[in-house]
């Protein structure tokens, strides 16, 4: 009996699941837990706690293989996470529970997970056309901004992990030039992730207040100090209860669409462009109101090339975990 361990390791939270594989492609979820990443010194201690909890719930278990999607670059099975002070080594993890372990970039895992989803787990923003032999592009905002490319080959899918979220932020309007100056005073270098991410949403809110585009509500500022800022700003914007939050989210959606269009120009993903990450499903109604796609298509002479692409939002928040499970299953069979 195969037991597979899968993990989605993010800067804010880490989700772990233990699956029983009854047959190739057939899985039964045995135990799942989520942990605040920053409360642990590394992935090893977190996995040990998870396995102890799983054993308490189900009795003695043996792991056949493990796969982890990690928010950060992965080289030779080692990752220094981008938004956590962790150094993760697949070989050391493997020694910890006596089974082979694989690390992939978190958006590599998302790319693998997309193939595990059902059609109803997507929301289409632009139908376009899908060429199954064409490349696929994926991006998604959460704690940071992840991007990946998938190339179909004769030997299966080749996933090209990327740190494209850290490219330079390029403003398109005078307002965005002012935003760049505002953030440059804070950081000196401004990446796209500074504006298209959960932290970016908070930065946009601060800019809206600083630029006097909308008044600051004391109750919202108090919430931001004690709760998840991205969640607070998004919820107020969706409910229409704070003008500054609404303005920040409108800017965020447009910037998100623009970066998706930038990625599309670089890849020409005739196999589809997919928007993943934790934020998109929560703001799906805003993503579908037209502003995201207007920014996506606003590429001058190349706009017509993007009009033919299929663009969809991944609604399943566990897509990275499913991709990590796929990697563990492939490792178990190798």
C-alpha cells in the first residue's frame, strides 16, 4: 500500500496532506493539516509534527515518497525560500522520514496540479482557442507572485519554473509612475511582486491614502494592524464599505491583468494562460468585471495576438498540493 506525502509550502502557510494511492491515478486523502509557516524554524520540524499527528489519527504509517512545492527557487534539490528564512534540502527531508523526497518550485507544482483539475474548477475570462501542443503560461498572486511555463514534449510535459514575479515593475500611466516613485522611496528597487501580491495590495492601499485618492478610515487602519491586510482590503472592496480599499483593489486588478499580458507576450501560450494563487478565487467577481482583461489586452499592436488566447482562473486553492502529490506519485514510480 502506497502512502504519499504532499506539501504546498508558502510564505504565509504550509499545507500538508497524506494520501493512500490505491491504484495509479487513484488517491484517497487520509490526513490534511495547515500550519502558519513563520512559526516554524524550517520544513523538517513542521513535517515531523504533521506525521506525528497523522500517526495519532491513523496508526503507524509508512511514506513511500514525498513531493513539496516550495515558494522559492529550487536548485539541485535545495531551496532558500523567498519569503521565509528557511533552507530546505530534499535529501535531509528524505532522511527524516526514510523515503525519497522531491522539491519543486511552488508554481512548478501548480503547473502539475492544473492537469489534475476538473473543468468546473476553472472560471474562463476569455474563451480563445486552445492548442494542446502549444505552451502554457501560469501566474498567481498570493504572499508573492509566481510564474511558470509548461511545454508539451514527446516525453510529457516539461515545466519551466520561473522567478518572473521579481522582474522590474513598469508603470503604464502617470498614476502608476507616482506609485513607482512612492514604492521606490521605500525599497529602491520595485518588482512586479511589490504591487501584484497580498503585500502589494497593502502597498497599493497605502499609496491610495498617501496620494489622497480616497480618505483613510480609522476602523480599517485598526483592522489592518491586527488582521491579514490583503483579506481586510479585499473584503471591504467587495462589500463596498471603504473607498480606499475599493480603489486599491481596482488598481491591483488592472496591474495583475497587465502582468498577465506581459507574460503572455513573452510565452505566446497557445495552450492557455491560467491565473492561480490564493487571491484570484477570492476576487473572482472583480477579475470577471472586464478590467483584468482590458489591461491584459492593452498591448498596442500586439493586442490582436492576445485576443486568440484562452485565459482562465484556477478556482481550486489546493492545486499546488495536487501538483506536489503528482510529483510524489511520479517519484514513487521511478
